[in-house]
């Protein structure tokens, strides 16, 4: 049975105040209630809820739980808080402000999987202080919880790279199979999940699958955290129900600050969508797939008419090419050639055939990498070539005078962790803002 105030939004972000402090265990339990005992039935309840991974892969959570639980002798549950996507801030928010909700989910997962410990893997620049303080006050915990600071780099958050680093190797993706659920940390079955997925699991463990499905749609139940930025009045992290119209997502972030040219959906492995098509979409897999994209890492970036999508995209693909793990030719050389071609088009120095050459290279690279890094990068570029075709032609004949929007890359982490949600800042759909 859900507690009072949990039937609408916010759910994950319930109780956040205007301070920058992590929520205390006492306040956390006052809002959500004590953590229930976990049993095998929790996996079935997660399955009925329809919860899917919030880290980008969109994989059914119950299937992943069951795969580890059936193998027994699991070594660990790994909280993958790497958040190496520069335009995302949701995991940083959960770890820094709501650590107990994430730890609750990790402990429940460890109990149903028979894991011996929980490891919280932090991304670059994340302070360990909030999560370590939360661990210290959970005196009744029977499962040891540790913290691991990860290396910098876009590919270091990929789950095989995380496991490789935990096992003492470099933080780069490795060949699969075996996958972590087969042989992961210390060579044993390991569950690796995103912080938001575990936080959702902690709520389902308390309130059940039927409660979870009170929001969203039949195909996409529940809510999700979305980092909204770009040409909007109040960029931040919002909790929104699946099925919410894209126009309402923008309204939740204060609305556009100017006319919009396009939306980038899913982050830097995502897809640009021309605004006339984007505004007719909902936050739903079926809608997003109809235009060739997914929610991915939960990122939505609005490009205003004063910005240049080609220039912004050139910066992003240059960054992704530099972030190659250097393990295969398609990634190391293919992405570099593609990036140089996009940069040349943006600078107006490309020949007339450059667009076709870049498009051909994206087709040659896709599906041939040692990991999925080149696949995500070329998906992004293919959408650039489609949505910004007019800009490409314009750059061949005239100098671009658009203002730089400055999509974050590398050290430019979007929405730095210093932010906090102002009191009463909620969308008409009930989502909460972290600004």
C-alpha cells in the first residue's frame, strides 16, 4: 500500500528541499517508510511493474535480476553511477541528494540475488562524501557497502568497462560474452544497475507493481528522470511520467526561451529530431522509435533558432572521437575521419561531396566496433546529416553567423552538482526540478 502523497509526482524526488544537503536517513524513512524485507517474490513484482533499466540500454530489470539470482554465488551488486554522458545530471543528483533511496534499491537487489556486497561506482568529479556518510549511518546493514571512484572518460561507464576496472584492469570495454551476470566482479555473477533503476526498485519494493503502474502507460509504466537543457528557461533534472507530451517536457523546464530548431533526444548517443516532428511525440518508446530515437540516458536538449546545429554537433562528434578506447580501427580511425568531415562542413571548408562521404563512412563503421561506442556516435551523426541538411548547404556558400549554444563536452559537465531544487518548482505534470 502506497503511503500518502506517493500516488502522483514526485516519487523519486519526493521531499527534496532547497538545501544542497543529502537527505538524512530519518527524513528518507519518514517520506518512504522503512525498507521491507526482500524475497524471491520481489523479482516477480519488479517483472509485473514493467520497470526497465534507466541507464540507456532499456533492458527489463526483472530479467537481469533473475539471470544473476539463478546462477547463485553472486559476488556483488554494482551501482553504476559513472554518468559519463556530459549532458546528464540525474545520477549525480540521486547520489548526492538522495543516497538512501539508491542504497535501498541496491540492498534489496543484493538480497534477492544472494550477492555478498554492494559497490557504488562513482563517476569522475563526483564527491564520495554524501554516499559515504549515508553508508556510515546505516548501522543495521548486513550487506557490506563500498565505494569505488572511477576513471574519467566517456566509455568508462560501459558496464564491461566498470567490471574490468573493479577487477584491477583498465576502465575500457571488453569483449562479451561472458557478460557481468555470467562472470563479472571477481569472476562471479554480478548485477550492475544504474542508480535511477535501483531507486525505482526501492519504491516498487515498498509500494508494489500496481502502484508503480498508476503513472505512465501500459507499455511504459512509471516515471523517469530527464535532464532538460539548452534553450529552455529553467534547465534541470525533472521527474516526469511516461506518456507525457514532449511539449509538456519543455514546459516543465520553463518553456523555450526562443523558437526551436530541433531537439536532441537521448544524449550524445541519441538522435536529433526536427522540432516540427518532435513536438508531436510523447515520452514513450513507441513514439520515440517512430522517429528513430530512444530516451537513452534520459537527456533532452533544445536547440534554439539562434544556434547552429551543425557547429554544435561538430563539437560533440569531435569529443566522441577523442573518447575512443582505441581498441579497434572503426572507432579509432573511422570516428576520427567522420568527425573531421563534420568539422570541415561546419567550418565551410568541405567539398561538395563531403556529406555523402561522411554518410558512407557512418554505414561502414556501424556494427563493426569492438564495443558500442562507434555505433552510438554514428547514430548521432546520421541524424545530424538528416536534420541539418540545409545548414550543411548554407555553410558551403556563406559564413555561419549563429550564436554558439555550447553543448557540454569533456570537462564541461552540464548542470554541475552545486545546484538544488527551489521550493515549489514543479511542472503542471507534477515533476520536480533540480536546477
